């Protein structure tokens, strides 16, 4: 089980990084979310039914984690920052993330809601509407409507 | 920038980010250890907070108590440190310092480090230690409360302010009731805090037991 889990994470860890990139604005925040998602995946692994694709499952768990984290932070619940963790255990440089945040993308998504960010991320990843619907647990038609709305919003934001 | 350009950049930069941040999954255990350690660190910080509050409380008591008679209007607008007042102050400070010392012992003895070798055993030890610590704390709090009551009554009798057994006076019953309420409030707060830490550590432990040690 251990090997299987490690392999799955190793193959698809890009998904976690993408979620971090979409939902965080700096590396410290991203490291914290990266850890939270890893733990959530670890906890959810025994319940993962192999009938779904691993990537779909990872997107689902990762996005759930990111969205609920954002919700908690908006409720002003103080979170233990990663700096605090680093105070107690010397940081291992190899563990540190160095995510390149795209400023234009950050500006464009700033006004998007939590759920819309997930939709945009999957759209940018060229997922089909069916896959997006499966990951987010909504209908395909709903995905289409929402994506069109997001596209319009973004076009306004990223006018050349 | 067009939407298609944004998509292309997203994908290109995602690839780049994966290359830069490709993590070894062997570090998963390190992550769990960090989370555990941060929980333990949080408990230790709480002890520090309690000590600070107690010290401020004691200091305020030292400053305010000589003026109590003045504030209560018993002695008129004159500062006077009476023997009775001094006696009460010293008694209160002694009990307060015992509580401070108890928390200081807990704070200094609390180890937040989680051993690299066996996280499971460390978690089990920490959970046991927390349960023991809760028992100690409850015993001390209740003990201090009973002591304050007994010393209060004994000093009243010694200073000629009423008999030791004379506890059915309105003022004594009122202060006893208020004290019991504060005691219950504090106990509930501490039990809740301990239980939440214990639950968090038990969750981590359950993960190990579910899947075997990583």
C-alpha cells in the first residue's frame, strides 16, 4: 500500500502544485497548503476506490482542501503558519517549495470565487467538461455555463 | 494577453513548477512530524500564556491590594497597608506562585520534538503525557480552590472576623458560588483544550495504525 501511494503521488504531484498555485499567493502559504493536501490524500487513500482515475481523485481531494482552507481563513480562524512549524523544527531546504507565481494570472483570478478558481484551473488544464463535472461534482451543463461566465470575466480583466 | 495565451502560459509554467519542486515522497513522514510538532508547540505556547496571565494577575494584585480599603471606601481616602491586608496578600501570592511554579514546571518539561525514528511511539507517549497532565492540572486547580477556601476561613477566625464554620453568611455563600462558577468555567475550558489536542494527535496516530509506518 505504501509503495502504491508513493508512486501515485510521485506521478501526479503536479496536480498538488497546480492547486497551490491557483489558491495561494506566496511560497509560505503554498507550502502549508501542499502539506495539508498531502495529509488529506494520505488520510483519504484507504477509501479511494480504484474505479476512478487517480488524477481525478487527487484533483477532488486537493481542491476540497484548498477551498475549505480558504473558507476557514475568510472566517478569520487563525491558522498555524508554516513559520511556526519552522520554528519548532529546522526547515529542510529540500522540502521548501519555489513555486513561480504568475502575476497576471494572480490579478486575473483575484476576483474569482473559490469554486470558480477550481473551474478555471481545470479549464486551463484542458480537462473536458465531463471530467470537470466529475471532479467538482456538478452537471456538465452547469460547467459549460459557469466556464463561459468565467471566460467573459477574464476577458475583461486581461484585456491587452 | 488573450485567454489562449493564458492557458498556454499556465501549462508551460506548471511543467516548470513540477521540475523545480519535484518532492521526494519519502518526506511525507517529515511533514507529519512537522504537523505533530506544531501541535505540541501550540500546547507549550498555551502554558506560556497561562504563566503570563497569572504573573500579570499577581502583579496587579500586589499593586491594587494596598489600596483596596481606599477603593472600597472602608478607610476613607487614605492609603493604609494593614496587617490583615498584608496577610491576605501574602497568602494569595503564595498560592498564586504555587500555580505559576506548576505551569512553569509543565512548560519547561514539555518536549515538542518528535523523534525521527519512531513517530508512532512518540505520538502514543505524547497522548499519555497529555492525559496525565490534564489529571495533574485538574487536581491542582481543585486543590488550590479548596485551599483558598480553608485558608480564607481560617484567617477570618484568626483575625477575629468570624468563626471558621460560619459559612452560611450571605457574603461567604456569594463569593463561594462565584468561585465555584469560575472554577467550573476554567475546568471546562482546560478539558476542552486538552481534548482537542489529544484528538488531533490521535488522528495522526490512527493514520499510522491504518497504513503502517511510512
